C-alpha cells in the first residue's frame, strides 16, 4: 500500500483517532495524552489536518528518525515511517520519483522531476520537497476524493498483455497457444503494438477484431515499459500476465500454477515461470543475487528448477502481477527503453515488502530474441541493454546491500 493510501485512510478519521493513527504511522509510537490534547487544541484553533501532518513531519523527532540509515524491519512493516525512511537514503532522482509514486499515485512529469531534483542538488531540504508535494493541490484532491483511483474495481480474470513491434505471425502463434493451453481460467488478451509500420498495425487490428482480442496501437516506438504500461492501464483483471510475443505455451495448466502460487500468500506480488528453449533446456529459472538467469542450459526437468521459491527477480518475458502490487508500486519505469525494467520492478517490489517468487512447475517455451524483430536488430538492442544496465546500476547501487542479501 502506498503512502497516499495510508494517509487517505487516516485522513478520514477525526479527533484522537486521527492523531493517534498519525503517530503510529509517522513516528512508530503511540501518542500520549498531552500530545493528543495539544493537537486537539490546534484543531480547535483552526489548524487543518494537512497542517497537523506537516507539523509532525517537521518535528525534531521525525527528522532524526528519517535521517537515520534505513532499517529493514521498519521497511517491511509497511508504515509511512518505514517507507519514507528508506527513500530519504536514496539519490535525488529516485527520491523525487518515489514521492510522486507514493504521494501523487503517478509517475513524475519531466518538469516536476527535474525541478525538484535541481532543488535538492542545490542543497535543498528533502523535507521541503516532501512538504511541497504533500500540500500540493493534486495531493489534497487525492486525500479528499470520495473515489480515489486505487479503489477501482477489477474483475476476477487475468489480463494477458502482449507487447509487440513489427510482428504479426509471432503474435498469432503466441495467442493461439495461449488460448489452446488456457481453458480453466477466465482471461482477456490485450496486444499493444509499439509503433509498427502502418500495414503491420492494420493486420493486427483486423485479426484482433476477428479473434475478440483488444489491440492497442501506438504511434511511435517507445520501448517495453511504455508499451506494457499502456496495456496495464486498459486491463480489467485482478491479475496481470505480461507475455512476450515470442512465448509458446505447451503446458495446459501453466496459468493455474502461477495463479495458485501468487494467491498462496498476500505478501506475494510477482510470480515468474520456468522458461525453456525449443530444445527443452532451461532459459530462465528465476534470478539470483548476481541477477543472471538460473539453471541456463540444464535439462527442462532439472529437479531444483521445478521448485517454488523466493528469488531476487524474474524475467518480464512471462510475469504475473497482482493489481494490488501495481497499485502500491506504480507502473513499470519508463526510464528503461528495453532491458532491466523487469528487474527494476522486482527490486521496487521487494523494497516495499512484496515477495517475488519463481514458480518452477509452470513452464513455457521462449524464443529468446525474437520479440522485437529477431536478430537483425541485435546490435541495436544490445546497446539498449548495455545502457539500461548502466542506468540500473546507477539507480539501485545504494540498495544492493539490502536487496542482494
């Protein structure tokens, strides 16, 4: 749950309940009778609820707490204090991005991002940025809205999102195998084309209308994250399955096994699967601390690869996510054109207390490298992957000691 959702729930309370809830979330302790009376008097003298929140945030106790190195336990407890405490240790860009996601329930626009980042680099106070965003008109509207965006109702189906670029036959193959191997679970299919040529898009649109598939066409090529985010915004399901268009389904109960895993604990937010090469050797078995695919090249039935266990990350080639986790974490970071966006999402999930789990019993074939046009573009995407790797390392190096332990 994001900070704005927690503050929203507190904001609906009045009197002592409001004050005591704030203390628990912001200072991780109970308010004493003197403090409750003090803030009750402030209310009576005309102080607003947002002024009271700011007053506690600007207290010496709060500042000393948040400027202390992050505590994993506090982070896992999912209190506002635990969340903010971790963000206060991050670099300027991640700090601002995190506040936008947590307080405004969206990704930052370029102007807002660089404006606040510039302020911080000129020795601005992080508490000032926090206060500015918290008291903004946009944040206040969220706190006072009778129907905030995170209260949307989702259907008990799986939304299968297939990103594509300059592909038709590959998409059809993926969808046909998905349909034939998914018979026990209700689902919808959303194909999002990332700015392909006009004739490709026309073919997809005509085929989609015949197959009862929602096809979303983008005007320009913007990369994997932007493409799947478009699909997520149009999804109706309680669970989101990201499916590369070069996936071939050959196992009848692949989705049921992944769903069973993600539903087995409220703490599980992301589930990955065992992906195989066409020759029935393993291509992906989850990722360890080194962020390399496990079990690569081993036989498909290699016993350790058939287990269900927590991992550092899973590949976005076949990726099941709870809508609750998306509501908490936000969408995929569009800082990455292609490469590392899946790992970055997993890192964000784990940093916020969600479990990332590898489901070995669920399997599919992955024609690695075919999603964006095959090997004729390999040099271009190798460069993009290299750039994404550098960007990922720069963004997350401060958290490696927590997330790689």
